[in-house]
C-alpha cells in the first residue's frame, strides 16, 4: 500500500502480520507549504507528489511487489484541483491515486481500533484527527453504527481558526451520547499529544499502553499558544514539520474529548491505513496486539 499524505508518502508491504511489515519506505513531503489560500496544490507540491510516487514505485519494483494500492488523504482529496493533480501523477508515473471519502476513512479507523483492542473493549468510540478533517466513529460491533467526517483537521484549523464550541456542537450532533463507550484516539496528532503529556516514546514499541488525559491538554494548550513553532519542535513528541499545527491539534482534541464526555482516550497506533490493509487482506482477530 502507498499512502500519500500531507507529510509523507509511505509505502508499506505486508505479508501476514501488520505488526511486522516486510518493507516500509517513507518519502518526506511538505504539502502543507504547497497549498494556496484556496487549498489548491501548487506546482511545487505536484512535483513532490510525482517524485515520491515514482520513487515508491521503483522501491516496490526492486522488492518484487506485484501490486500496490495507492491512495491519497484529504490534503489531495479535498484540493480544488485534485483531478488535475491526479491526472498529472498518473501520466508521469503510471500510478493512479485513489481517494477514500471521509466517512470511509472513519469506518477504516474504527476497524483498525476494533482489531487492535478487541471485542472485549465493548462499545467503541474512535476519534481520528487528520490534517484536513476529523473522523469520528462509534459502535458496539465489528462495523460502526455512526460515522462522520468534519472539517476540523489540525492543518485546516491552523489556517482557518474555529471556535471550539462549534467543534463540540458538531461532534455532539454527529455522535449522540457515547459516554459509555471505550474512547480511542487514532492518528499522529493524538500520538504526539500523548507523548507531550508524558506517554512512553514510540521507540518502546506499539504494544505499550498509552493514553491522553483532557486535563493535560488543558494545561498544555496555553503553553503551546505562548511558544513559536521552533520552540514547540523541541518538545517531547512534537516533530518539526508538525510543530506549526500542534496547537490547533491540541485544541481540536480537547474539543472532541469534551464533546464526547471522555476525560481520557486510549492511544491506538493503527488508523486508516491499517484499517484498509486489514480490509484488503481479510486479516482476522489474531492480528490484535494485547496491550500490556
């Protein structure tokens, strides 16, 4: 699978276990710096995507991979010139990127979290903060009963600030009462905020229990607001390329948790990409990692 997002084009090849991919190749991107005021991808961004897709194809060929599923996230999906960008990428690389709707991304994040935590988690609430959008899903079975995609991603809110009260109202309207659900935070935004708040680092492995508390977010939000991006980038868990939007990510995370009525979310290292891999591979419950 080739996942083309705002900050990277990530090629992942699996055979059997998702926990142990046979190949992982990442090309860094900065599409957030290549979007104009209307969200159109500029020429520099198109060239980045073309180069990254071409390089991923070469890596896959050398590894003997016969089929690659290529897809793009909201930074490309929601660009007004997405059709032109996808056409040029296909013409120059031979790879036609596909997109998933926000609702489908929410379903896949739910599937990934359900497989990770297992049926014993009970009714599940999944919150996934991306760059362009936020996906939420909830349910008591293998498939969610409620899914929604909202325009409150960390990059979007950084560029176009929104009142957290609006976010909370929209989330409540989408989800209803989910206070009895087991709450899960997917995505890099939740992972980095948890690390900032004291969770163990990623180098300790995916099967370490990690969580994020809303009180920690409320303490960190004013501190992040007082710092320039270059200083935020020196904080635990905050990568340099995400430092500019981590404040918006924290504000959105706090609004989501408050709206859902949860003081704590468990961090899931799997999200949309793993959900899609699970669906394509038909992988069963034995892929779940039992969190210590």
